[in-house]
C-alpha cells in the first residue's frame, strides 16, 4: 500500500476514535486545518476522513462551513437505543450461536466492573459479533454503525449497576439457543437505558461541560 492511503486510513481511524471516545462536546466545530496540524499530516487526508465520518453520522456539516459534532437530544438518543435493540434482536433471531467466537465469554468474565472504557469496548464487540453471526449480511454493518454512534454515551453509564453481569447473561442465554428468552434479555438491556435516557444524557453533557474543545 502506498504511503498516502496508509496516512489517510490512520488519520480516519484516529479521528474516529477521538469522536467515539467523546473527546468533543456535541455541537463543537472540528476544524480540518487544526486536526491536520495535530496529527502531523496534510489537510487532504483529514478532509477525506471527515467526509467518511459524515457518511457514518459521527460528524455533520456545519451550516457556516466546515464540520461539527452532531448535537444529540434525549429523543434522538432514545431512538438510537430503540433502533439498536430492534436490529440486534433481528440478528439474534436469524443468527447461528455456533458462529460466535467462544473466547468472547472469557473476555467478559475478566472485565473490571469499574473499567467503563473496557466494558464499552466489550459491549460493542458482543453486539457486533451477534450481528456477524446473523444469516442476514446487513445486520453486522448496521449494528457496528449504531454502536459507533452510541460509544461515547455508553462511557457515561456509570449509574447503571451490574453492566458486566448483564453482558454475561446476554451471552449465556444466546449460546443456549433459547431464542425467545434471548430476545427478552436483549430487550431488557435496551429498555433499561431507554427508561433512563434523560439521566444518561445529563451525565454525558455534565462530563463534557469542561471539555468544550474546538479543533
């Protein structure tokens, strides 16, 4: 691979991780020139990366020009959780438990309940694996895209207890082959967050209050 594509892909992955990790407050401008200077690259791969991220709805076009982090309302976050729940349950309905990687459970069991970042990473991994195990090839990419948009908000679910146990229960029920029970457990996971969306969104914005950064 030539140097240019490598630089472009690394730029894209780094900026995407910054956004998913909640580095920027929703509504903040993301200025391509400043990103290029920070990343030590030219502006071309930065702009290309930003356009890709707009397509993934992790960035938006600012009405005055340039790019911004999309604002999120309680209604929007609620809809995102509902959509995620719907697609995941469809994936499980059409999935093959035998296709799931068996080492995933060990990773869940080793989680530190206080390590929110790792819990969110494993949450993302679990749901993406459920998507990949579906016989419908559209489920995997769709779940991955929604999970990317939820990542920053999941980092602030500290008020939800037993997140580790919750993930292990989802795994155990799914691999047992009890489809109806699995879908009930998955809906309980999503319903728990839907009911608390206002509280979770306040926690997210409170954490971002001191980080009103502009790149």
